C-alpha cells in the first residue's frame, strides 16, 4: 500500500471529523508535524470540561509499568465523557511473554470511554509478525496510523497556503525547488517557511530568498559536492564535505548520499541513452519532482557514464571500508574525495 494513502490515517481523519474516536490508536511515522497536528485534534475532541487535565494521562514507554498502564486505562472519566491516555515510545514487541499476555488482555477489553494513543517519536514503531498473538490483538483492537511524507501536489498546496498566511506568494516551480532543498517533511519545512517569509521583503518569494536563508537537507547539499566533482572543482568539493561534517552529519550518511547520487546519475544516463522520457526517468529515481529529475539529468551529462561507473565502484569500496573499520571516521571520506578527483 502507498504509505501516503495509509488506511489508518484516513480512518483517523474520518473519526475526528465525525467526532467518534476509536478506543485505541498507534500514531507512528516520520512526519512529526502531522502527527502532532492530529494528536492535538484528538486531544481537543476527547478532552473537555474543567477536569481535562485530570482525564489526560501520560505514560513513558521507556519506563513502562503494566500496573500503571492498567490503572490508567481503567480509570473512569471525571465530569467528562472520555479519558485520553498517551503512551510514548513503547517497544510493544519487546514485552516478555507474561507482560505480553497481560497487555493483550488489557487492549482486548478497553472501556468505551477511553481513547488510548501509542505515540512514536523518539523510536520507530515496528510490528513483529513472529509474535502472532500480540500482532493479532493489535490488528483487532488498535487502529495503526502511519504518517510519512505527503504527496508532492499536497505539499505544494500546503507550502503555498503557509506562505499566503504570511502575506507571501510563491510559484509552483519555487515550491518544487524548496522541496528539493529542504526535504519533504513538513516538520522541517515549517521552520524554513517561517525564516524565508521573514527574510523576503517583497510580496513574492523568489529562489534567491530561499537560497539566502534555507538550510539544505543532506541529500540536496551533497548535490553541491557531486556538481563540484563534475566540474572538476575539487577545492569546492572539499569545502562542501567540510561543511557537511561540521554540521554533524555522520560520515556513513554522507557517503550514502554521495553513492545514491552517483548511482542515480548513472541510471539516468543509461535511460537517456535508451531514449526514455521524463516520466520514465522520474519513475526510475522514485521522485515526483521534475526539478530533481532535471538536475540529475544535467549532472549525469557533465559527469559521463565512464566516470560515473568508476565513481560508483569507489563509493562501494568506501562504504565497505567505513562499515568494516570505523563508520565515524571522516578521513575515509577525504580519501574517497581524492579518489573521485583522480578519475579521468
């Protein structure tokens, strides 16, 4: 199933709209902004009256106590219709056999006044099909909501509306550029939009406004490095690498982004050679961004297939070296840069 159209997410939105929350949800996924938004919507829906703080309970999953959990779940609301229990970052499938059995009993008989929400932020929610009884109980009694990056069209509308709230307009192409530069997570985009809107002196946000204050995500910043290598500007490539390390990016993550860029450029060059159209190329590199696809195409032409083929081999060897020796050693990235610069 496409994670952008997660059924649990659609169920959550429908429940909130109808005013009939389910008894239990798992709220997970990478999109923190939307998770927080819909959790707040649930809070507003469930909690009411002068005793809302009393009817709102928090449980830390890292220090989970089943008796505390059972008491919170069973506690009847005070001068209200419902209670809300939030459990943060509970590794459900790490519960031992006895605790798991008790946990199953609890979630299989939740009171009608309860809205129980397992929220995952600091840790990732992972189901384990080997724990069949536990997985079946969760599937039967809990609505699992996974909220990840939204579709490009929806994100562009969202970006435009947020700039409009600041009295600014922005073109669709510049929205696409902002998504390339800052990534597609609303949690990151929201702060960048605030900065750009404050910086922009005119009514329309331009690309120069974006470049002036926006902080690129790793995948976008690495393009500056690979572009510098394309153009044989090796001092600039070294400067970009230094900046990426100074921003506390892990060497293995930087290497992964460089390797991905090289492989995608090579794939694009092969497709172009075989007369593929833009739609096919965008499908291959799994993007909805024409800006990103065009940038890959332009870079692949400057690099050339022969150089890209050698670059991919060097990246693979560097990846092996980092994983076998030290995944946090920046010197191996410097060695890679030297190797990439030597490609003729």
